């Protein structure tokens, strides 16, 4: 057991009388106007919110803690899918899962939502690895889109996104114009937004959707990795967000190919500022097990710490 | 963003609690605000808006706490079962307290243990620290040993308070459990044992069930219920404990579901000298200045110059006997 559970053990300039104020005032409460609220199939929605302070500071992996409505006053943590600092908006993709998100789905264009953000430790890509593999499952897709957005203008970086869903995708998939060597024939469905950015993507599902790979995200990722020359494989870094079982499979795949892997986790959350320790995940450290807060120690963790070797 | 309070407002809100000067009657509750710095991440939040901050429950050795899920929303409330995750008293005193800004507010340690001896040891460690006061947590419902097992038994409660009293001359505040038959009797015993004040109430034990999995939602199976759902229960407990305390001049932090200034005023009128804010922070991290402003507005409307004048001002109804004609 580590002796340093709360706060985070890594020295942080954010704490301490010397650097006390560095961590202060880094999260913003905004009354964000709903610019658009677009429904998709299977209870999925895309929200575009005017939240300039959050948009200016959000990073891939960041999330907002959002009030859905007065009847369910506890906030819900939702990943940021896109952020436009110039125009001050953020996009959030969510799926109705319970009473809170059901209330959220009723909120209309022009209304305001109370947000706290941007929260959390974001993804931190290794600049030495030029082939990021982004794996998103279901409502774990949004952080991958955000990561792709921030990567698409970086010279020398050639990401691949593999996105899976067992309900219809919250966008109209299109045949990709970007050829990816090593993938099974007929796997051509892509996310239009990523396609526009020049980032290759492929979709997977076990529901038989046209152009999608019939299987799990990890099956398609394995096919791609198997087809890479060894030196190219060494340039891969894996980023993933999705259901726990998917993340566990992704972590196992990364371990098998000796690839670094960062996963974004979710957990029921109360304060989202590190105060209540309600949202912890058990991780492995050199000193033994430790409970880390998903909100401020995460939501992005090193997969090797979360999913220990079987 | 909060508007800074005027000096007149501050004068109205300032109060004394167990000999401590509190800038406002608001106290941030243990378990909700980490070790005092966490909420300052939020732009517009300030520890100066509250009279005191109760730090996370602390034991002698580090504790990992309970497995997830640890929190879950219920109708107008929430369940939690954190399980006293903490880095141990020595770490808190040596590494965390030196980093807190004691000019902003008062900081209150929250001590817990599995044995009476552990309570003594933890209190002793905090006694030799700059902490302003010590809250004795004999009411945590989420640990297997200690906690509420002490708090629901007046004899054990008194033994814990006596042990802590021997360990420190700092103000001792005993946090009482609502999960007991006679909270007033427990309060009486704790006063005899040397407590300087009370926090009333801790959470009520509860459960939520995942009907698809047929398992409790909370990893610990049961948890402590907080939030507006428990406010009427908390108010009655404060009223009952106040009946015991007022003759001894023992002050109470009233807590349980306070979200608005009106909620806070109810507790103060029922007998609380200060009021605890917990779950409401999860709803609105900037709630404290709003509650302060609402209290000031009330005091002004009623021509009351200091909050202390309102404490225990409840006028009970005197129900007429039932008429038979």
C-alpha cells in the first residue's frame, strides 16, 4: 500500500504554500448556452455548448461536470469531443443511460447548462511515436475524436482511429478515400469528420453495419498491427476510451505488442475536483496498490497501472 | 463569481464556535473537500467564504478505502461509501497541513480509528500541529470497525471522547450518528466525557440496488445517505441535541442536506451555531457565498445584528389536547 493516497503522490507545483496558487482557479464554472442539441439513433445526442473559458483550455481527455436538471442535482461527467477556442464552443456526445442523461436530453437549444471544466489529466502522446492508434468504443469515441482533431495538423504524425459501436454510430458513416494497408477487404466505413481531417478511420461492430468490420475493435487493431513492419510497429502508441471490458482487451493487446497504452476511465463521480474520493480506480504502483481519483488523477491512466498482468 | 462581503456583512456572519472565531457560520464538511485545497481549483471558490473546513477523516495508518462504486445519486440525495481512504495522520500533519493557508479559514481535523487507542493516537498527533480543532468521527457508517460501531453506543462514544480529551486541549467536536435510538442521551454522555461541541448529523445508512445485476450499486453494499433527502431528520436531531447542549453552552454544527440560506437558517433557529455544507457543494461548488448572502439578507430583514442571536430561537408550538366534543 502506498502511504500517499490523497493527494496524488507526484510532486505537484499546484500544492504547497510555495506554489499554492498554481492549481487554484484552473477549473471554470460556466453557464453554457446550448447552441445545438442533435439527436442520433439509440438515445445518443451531440451537444454544442458556448463555454469559452472551458473551450480555451480543454485538452483531449478533458471532461466537463454538468448539471442535467433540478430534479437530479448531482452532476454528470461527460467527455469533451471537440473544442474550438476561437469560437468558444465545445461538443459533447452522450448517450441516455439513466435519469440524469434523460433529463439532459430534454434540454433545448437556447437554454443554459451549468458546467465545470475542463477537468482531468489529458492524454499525453509521446512525440517520438508517430503512429498513434486511437481506439474508441461507444460513448468512448468522443475523446478519440478530440485527440484526432489535435493531431491532424501535426506534421509527421499519422494516426489511425478504430471506432466501435453496438448501436448505430452517431454519424453517417461513409466509404473511406484513405487506404490503410493490412486491413481485411471490405472494411471501408469511416467517420466523415476524421476523413475531412485526413485521418484514416475504420468502424467495427457486431451488428452487421455496412462497411464495418464484423468484430471487436481489438480484432481490427490486431489485424492492422500484424500487417505493420516491425520498425513501423515501434512507432505505435495506443490511446483508448470505452467500456471497461474493451479497455482491458486493448490493454492486453498493447502489452502483447509491447506498445505504450493510455486509457481514459469513467466512474460514478460526485465532486470532480478531487475532494470526495468517490470516483477512484485501483491502480498498481511500485509501492503496491493505490486508489486514484478518476477526476483529477485521471481520467487518463497508463494502461499497465490499471490492468495488471494476468 | 462571488461578490466580496462588506465589513458589515462579515460582522453579521461572524460567530464563535468552541472558542474559535469563524468568519461565517458555514463549515465545509469532512469527506467532501479532501484536505482543504481541492475546491480551490475552481475559479471563484474561496476558503475565505467559510468559517472552517473539516479535513478528510484520518486514521493512524494509511487506508485504501472501499472498492468502487463509492458514490451514487438517489432521489434528492446520494449514497457514499468511501471507507476512510486517507494517507495516515503522520502524513497529513507533516506534509499537508504545512501547505494550507491558515489565514483564510479555520481547519478542523477529523479523526477516526478502529480502537479507542487509535483515536487517542491520532488525536495526539493532531494536537502537536497547527490544526484549529479536532472532530471525532464516531459515526462513519462505511468502515467495518470503529466508526458508527462506537457512535451508536453511548458507553463507547464516551470512552472515545475521554481518550481524545486526554490527548488534546484543542477544541473537540464530536460528530454524532443519526443511526441510534437516543441521540440526546449520547450527547449527554459525550459532554460528560469532555467534548466541546457537536456536529449533528453524519449520514444515514442506506442502500441502492442494481436491478439488472441484482447487486447493491455501492461496492461496500451499503453507504451513507446525505443531501436534501435527510434534512428533516437532521433538523430534528439538532433540535434534540440542542435541548441537552444549551444548558452547558456546548455549540452544534448543524448539518444534513443544507443547500440554501433558508435551509441553513432552519438549522440555526433549531439550535445550530454553525452549519455544515457537504453534498450541496457537489451540486454547486460556488454555493457558499450565495448562502452567506441569503443569511445576511434574512438578518437584515429581521433587524438581527449578529447570527448568534438567532441560534436556538425556535418557538415550539403547543398543541392543544384533542377535543372530544
